[in-house]
């Protein structure tokens, strides 16, 4: 499924940016309905805290930001076992209201 004006779901697409000693950066978009927000996320190393900013800041659905945060935390946990950081993450999820 893909988001459109009548959909109750959302999509996130982020790409690996910088791999630094103290953090890992991702950039991309989150979309819900007909709206799209640019996002930047940083995962702190070694702790795994995820910081996300969306542009424009107002209106980004909190449920979709939470999914992005959880997805990046899963990538952090996988990296601790030696799995490389994903170069691209693309996810579709139903919204909190479920399907129409």
C-alpha cells in the first residue's frame, strides 16, 4: 500500500547519512495522507538514544515518528551484534485508526 489523500497509514523512507564515532545519522521522509515531512534522525553511540527532527515541525504524526524511532532502535540493537547499519529503510504501516 502507498499513502494517498484518503489513506490512514504512513510511510517512512530514510537513508544512511554519516557513520561517526559518536553517532549515526539518517535522512529521509515520512508521509501520511497527502502530507510529507523531511526528517533527520541521529542515533547516539554507544547508548542508542534516537533524536528525530521533522520539517515542517508542526503536523508530523507522532505515531509515525514513534515507528521511525522504534525502527532505528532495532537497527541499533542489530548493529551491536555485528550487523551493518541499513543503508536504506523503507516501511509502510497502518495508522492508529486502522484500515478504512
